[in-house]
C-alpha cells in the first residue's frame, strides 16, 4: 500500500526555463493527477521573470496544458493553485525576492523542503550561499543539481565544494534523468531478479556491448550552451556512462541508497584510461552538416537558427561522439563497450545491445550469436534474439527470432516519464537513483583526458550529413575488429 503523501515545498530555480516547462511541470502535474502529492504541497518557481503568481499560473496554463492529458479541469486547476512565483535578482542588490521566499516558507520548517537548481551550474554555489544566508536551509532540506555538473573535473570539484559547504552530501541530489527511465530500472531487475543471466554476464560469454543514444533533434537555439558542451559533456559524461555502469556493475548486496552507488563507482574507477595517442584510435567526434532528417531538409550545426552567430568554438564542437571503452576487471577484461551518441541521427532510439559470443561448437550452419537488446526509447522493451528452426521438412534452416517484451503490450499502466519518478524520489528522500559526488568526479576523471586531447587537435570534427548514422570514423571504430553497430530501427 502506498504511503500518504507528506506536505512538501519544492522551490525551482530556473522556474520559467525550458527544462521546467518541458519536463518538470508536466511531470509534477502527472504526480498530482495520480494522487502522489499532498494537497498542501507547494511548487514555488524562482526566476528573474518579474511575474506574480497569477502571471506564472497563466504561463504554465498556456505552455504546459497542451502537453499533458487534462481529463478533468478540476485536477488541472488544483495543480495551478499549487504554483507560486518569486522574482529573484540573482547576484544583485535587490533582496526583496529572497525576503518574499523567506516569508512564503516561514512556519513550514518541518516539511520536506526541496531546492531544485535547474539553472546554469555557475549559479549553484551562489544560490546555496544565498539560501543559507537567508536561513532557509533546514535539516529537512534537500538540493537537486541539474546537469551539467561542471565542464571538467576541477570545475565539478569546485561546484561540489561550494554546494557541500552548505548542504551535507546526504542532502544533495545530483540528477541524471536517464536513471529514472523505466527500461533503465528494468535493466537492474532483469539482471538481479532473474537467475539465468548473471552466470553468463561476463567476458566468457559476452563479445561486446553497445550503448547508443541517437536523437533526431538538432540544436536550434542552443548554441550558447552547446558550443561549450558538445556531445561528450552533454551526453557521454553522464547519461551514457551511467548506462554503462548499470550494465557492468557487480550485483549489489542490497537495493539501498549506497549499495548500488558503491558498485557504480567501482565500474567508473575500472574504466581503462584513454589518453594521448590512444584518443585518436578509440574515440570519434563528428559534427552534422545540412541534410534530410525526418523527411525535411535541415541545416548543419553551424547554420542552425540562433540569436548568436557561430564562433570559433562552434566550428570545433562535436554533435556526435563514439568511444570504445573497456572495463578493466575480472568480469569484463577484453570486452569492448562501444558508446555512441549524436544529434540529427536518422531515428530517435536509445538502446543497450549485449552481443553474446557464438556457441563454442556449432553443429548448424548459419547460426548467429545471441543478442540482448534493451530499448530505452521509443517503445520501451527488451528483446532477446535467439536461434530457432524454421518450420519445414528437409534440411534444418535456422533463423534468429526475438523473444520480445514490449512494456506497452505487457503492462496496461502508463509508462511514467523519468522526471516523475525522480521528483517523487527527491520529495520522499530516496537518493538511490541520484549520483554521488565520487561518481560524478570519477566520470570526469575518465572524460577529461579525452576532452583535452580533442581540444589540443585544433581541428574541426568529422562532418556527417544530418539524417545519416554518423561519421565514417564511427563505423571504422567497430569494423576494425570485425563488428558492426546494431542498426535495427523502430518500425
Ligand atoms: C539532455 C541533453 O540531458 O538529454 C540534451 O542536455 C538531450 O541535449 C537530452 O537532448 C536527451 O534526453 P531524452 O530523455 O530525450 O533522451
């Protein structure tokens, strides 16, 4: 039986920004609609916006209502009534915003108080200090840090120090929304609630692993952020490495806040460093040029519409990255983990492919090795490709066929968005699916040498036309060892 939701105050910095409007408020509405928020829970958006509560509710009504199922206006109105807005002068002289927030929160010190920093990382330290100065950080407070957490190890450490000076580590929730996705959750269940996989989940039976996060979207209007991030910082350092950790980690002894994170850190620390000349051999970076994507002609990265013109950094930044990684431990020695992610790919699909080795001795011609495909999006599901005999008399003919689990067909309940689960975890104080400081820093420690080598090249990444499956170098990365990327696109 689910517990009665407790009242909480959720204070969102960057509360009128893109993430809030596209992800956080729709997710919170779903939580509310499902009865998971206490009637007294309040959502307080902080921004420079100069809005009052009514303006802000109007904005959410106009921008969010169309993207969520509003089957009953009463429920929607109840959600709007939870919303408040406080204008804050960030780093400025005007302290009225902080005073207003203080007044709103006064008398509610016992509640869970969650400060969600959906703002640029350089604001994390200043906001935390400001909250502390205003006396708003209670023992029941938590702080959520959105990615990117820094742009390299030193900057991540600095942010962690600044936030850590105000909040205890147990109060800090570093979010990676990939960890809230249903299939990612299911990967853990598949591995640790079933007996059949674990004995073969190692280098004796697995040839290699592929992790792909391909997006059809480009970066229109994001130049300011993306030029200085690139695919490696934006996607690999966090989302793809987290997926790698869940595939490669040892079985934790418990499903609790530290056991899973302990095991993930061990994986990150076991990643073989890619440095110096090896970077060229084991990594690929690409940037999309004009092409056809989703049936329409789209511009290249440098010509994406934006309020600012491309700079030197725009020419150098990668919108595609592929890496051949290795986890140096007994379980995985010699098994490549191929990671790739890109914008303007032919299809949006995120998946983990575990490619098994061939049978030790084949008595049938034409058999192919087993493959397990965990599809994160779209149409979440799990497919195990096995060999079966085609019906018929005469010569035995084999065919690879999928044993398939489609979440949509198997379960009638709605598949929640990642942010719904993660927001509820923060509100109820469960940090299991959030990254610990040592995890984030271990990930940067592995990424940094690749970044600095790329930066030292001073050359543009390999071009690939929008709508193609990435630069030629990415194919060479796998074909060099007689492998190929899994390219089975959703129907
Ligand atoms: C974000 C990145 O973290 O993840 C974006 O900043 C990316 O660039 C997004 O588009 C992808 O998330 P999802 O859930 O749509 O796969």
